[in-house]
């Protein structure tokens, strides 16, 4: 049954238990997961390896049947009417592996267009080739293309049927910086066109750049589901971050601890640091004076910001 | 219906592109097929001239050998195609893209097999032509009869292929089973059907491969027409048997596809 105003993706209390196999116990991969995705929204589905992300994505795509619960795509139940439900869906699940490498880009588009029942495949292909900047590669075999280009071809194929839902499972895996950036721009454009997008990735900067909402799944359960802005705000620690070269001596640390100053982990450049709470500007000067007295090189002082990676780490760490 | 035609055309086009994109592979296949045909032909001729009798399965002589080769090879492909496609595409990753497309998997597989069948028939017409030139065998060739009989047989064996393909979705390694089926077909093409035990005779009487083999010999040796076969009931019998095999294959494959989607084995390899 199609609802008058149906959500592009509605996942209701979905669970998946894999049956026992070859001496292994049954595996409860997903437990009572619920969420929905609105048109034009990008939902990042994050979680550690084996958390249940790919199982959830595959259930949405109809590749796996849930043990319990219900998934509808634009109001159509995936379990009971898979063909009709997935007609509104595009997916890049295994990236470049989903393509026929011996066929050219154009031939892949024509082939998968027919498979998806796309009318006027040629016109639609031309449009996507243009949009994804694949014009100079259409007559090349997919196997000859770089990974970034192959990924773009995979997206073009996923978009052939003008899907209302796009599933992207680890779409930037193995892409270089430029290809990754181009890919992100493509995804943003697709979202602007109104498609609901579900993205799984281990690259937090990609998730932060693309997503409107974030769902963190761990042990098969949904641990968090919130907008990106609210998540970042909720985990923001008001204060200042001081980065220095060298090690802060223990006596100084002990002295500053009375001011609520805490040491920070070394960043990617190997700089150590201190966190100074907000609200007492004079404490910041006291810390700086202490560092100067120890002749430690000050690299930067900035207002403390939290990124999605930090939020993710905190949430996953707190989980049982 | 138009969707099926579009899908079939897309599969045929893909098959065609791949055949001609790799010319060395095409030539190798032709040489292999021709070599197989000539090996069967001269091999059994040698058995005959060596004082032994020609094997009863080839009692129609030289023509029987060539036809036996043709039908056997096509039958083996009909049995293997679905399993090969599933195994190959789960490894390359394209199977998942097919599995999340709107048409049911069995539709896609049957269209692929039919496209592969068309390519195979054309290749065999060429091989048969060259083989007859080289061996000097001449025979009456009723092309429509040959096509109808082979197609009906292929559809029947496609049913068995789908069951094996469904097995591949669930259990992955079904190589021994497909080899057994292929050997069964090969065995039936050379064994004297008349000398089989009763229980086995009952099986071969309702096996599309053996039914088709008998009809092809009648068409090629005696010049029996399709109309005559239809009147005698032999052609409808083949059609009915094939339809039953295909229907059983489709039902079981659809069931196994559903179970594979439940167990999560669809795209594993």
C-alpha cells in the first residue's frame, strides 16, 4: 500500500538474525532499529566494524529479509513487494565491483538501464555522463578507468532510474583526496535534487561534510540518532585549546589542574596540548605564563571545537 | 512483456559485445568446439573400424556422432550456465547489482541464458558447417526443426540449471553436482538407451535431452518434419516435459532465492 505522503525510507523496529551455520551460533546482527530519511536529506549510518550497518543497508535494498520489523521505500513494503519498492532505489554497495569491467562506460549504462527498466536510457545516460563529468570516458572500458572514475560510473548507474533513495556503502573507500572531494560534491548535488541518501562510512570527515543527520549503530542497536549540528553542539566542551611543542612538566600540570586545565592527546602533527575551561579569561593567561616559564614553544591557541570523529569516539567509548 | 524483450535484448547485446571484444577467445572457443566434434567423430569411427561395433547411442552412424556432439554440448551449457553465471558474478560483484534490480533474479538469469543460447546456436551452426566440410558427412538439415527441438530441450534443461543455480545461491559450491549432471548428459548421449535398466529407462523417457536427441535423429536421418512429429505426439511430449522441468526449476529457484535473501547468502562466494 502506498501512503499519500510516504517517507522515502522508513525503517520500523527492524531486526535481523542470521541463522546458525557450520557450527556457528545464530548471529543477531541488527536489533530493533528504527529511523526514517526525508527527501533531500543525507543520513550517515556510522558504527564500528560488524556493528550492523551493511546488514541494515542490505535490508533496505531488499538483498536481505529482516527477521522482524518493516522497511518501506516511498510507502512500499520491501519484503512483500520488493520489485516495486526497489524501483525507487539506487545503490552503490560495492563501488567499482558492481560494474562490468569488460564493458565501456556507455555499455554499462545501457545494460543496467535495461535491467532497471529505465525508459529512454540514452537520454538519461547522456544527462548523467554530463552531470558527473564522464564525457571523455564513455567509450573506455570500465577496467581501464581510475578508481575515482569507476566510482563515478557506479553512481551514474545508481542514478539511472532517477531514484528517490540512494544507498552509499563505503563510497569513498580507496579514493584519493581529489576524487573523494569530487565525489562529495556529486553527493551534495544529488541530495539537493531531492533524493534521500543513506551513507555508511568509516571516514568521519566525509560523514561530517555530507550528512544532515547521524545515526550511530553499535552491536546491532541504534545508539544515537540526531542532527549533525545538535550532536556537535551537545558534545562541545566550552573552552580553549592550547597546542604546544614539547611535554608539559608534571609539576606545572599539577598546578594548573586546580584551574580545571586538562592535558589533551597529541594531535596528528604530534603536538601536545592543554584544555582550558571557558569563563575565566585570567586562567588562560596564567596557563600561558606557566608555559612561557617552561620555555615551551606555543603553536596555537583556539576556541575548542569538536568534530564528528571526536563525538563518534566518545559515544562508542561509552557504549557497554 | 516489453520489459522482458528489453531485458533479453540487453543481455544479447552484452553477450555479443563480449564475444567480439575478445577475438582470440572467440577463435579459441571455435577451435575447441571443432576439435571436440572431430575428436568424437574420428574417435568413434576408429572404434567402429577397429573390429568393434559402433556404440548403440551412435547407431545412426556418422551423422549421429555429429548431432550427438552438438546436442551434448548445448545440453551441458544449459545445465551449467546458471551456476557459472552466479559463481562468476558473485566474485566480480555484479551479481549484487542484478539482485537489487526490480526484476526477480530468475527472470534475469533466464534472459541471460537465452542470450547465451542464441550465441551458442550461431557458433554451433558455424562449427557444424566446418565439421561437415572436413568430414565429408552430408545430411538433410531441417533448420526450423533443429531450432525448435534444440530450443525446447534447452528450456527443459534450463529448469535443471535453475535448480542447480538455486543450490549455488544457498550452498555456493555445487560443482560436483553440476559435473554429475553434465556427465549424465554425456553418458546418455553415448549409451545404448535400449539396454538401460527399466528404472533408468523410465527416467530417460521423460528427460528432455534424450527426447530431443531422438527427434533430432529422426529429423536429420529420416527427414521427418515438425508437423509429423507434432501429429505423432513426440514433439508435444518434448514440449510438455520441458515445460514441466522449467516450471519446477523456476518454482524451486524462486524459493531458494527467497531463502538466500533470508540467510544472507545471496552475494557470498
